């Protein structure tokens, strides 16, 4: 199950569980749509993969035991361990390769 991390690892923007602007990679690294497009250039600085829109967990339980009230979003904020310059340099070397070919 996804953690639904609460913030962009790059700019620290709040990304609540229902945010349509949250993007994740296959390891669930979480960034906002603006950082993915403008800073990361669709390259995860942690794994080199691409990003997809994060699914939104239903607020209301429509089946027993599921939904945001049963499985709340994470409150632990995560921050990128790389500098913006390092992230930009890494993205430059990888962005021309399609995510499915990385």
C-alpha cells in the first residue's frame, strides 16, 4: 500500500492525500508536478526512473476496512538527499532515455 507521503522531496510543498499534483516513481519517491516538469525533467533523482500521477485513496470507506480513514496517509516528511545542482546534472544525463528504457 502506498505511504501517500505528505510533501515534495524537492521544494517541500505540501501534497495532501487528495492532491492531483503529486507524482511518484516506482519506489514512491514523491515530488510535485512542477518540480517533476521543471527541475527533475521526469527523472527521479534517487533511482533514475520516471514519474506517474499518484493515485488518490478514497476518503470514504465504500468497502469494509479500506479508505483513508482505515489507512491514513504518512505524516513523515522526506527530503531529497542530493543538492539541486546534483539533481540537475543527473537529470541531464538521463532525461533523453525514455523511462521504460532506463
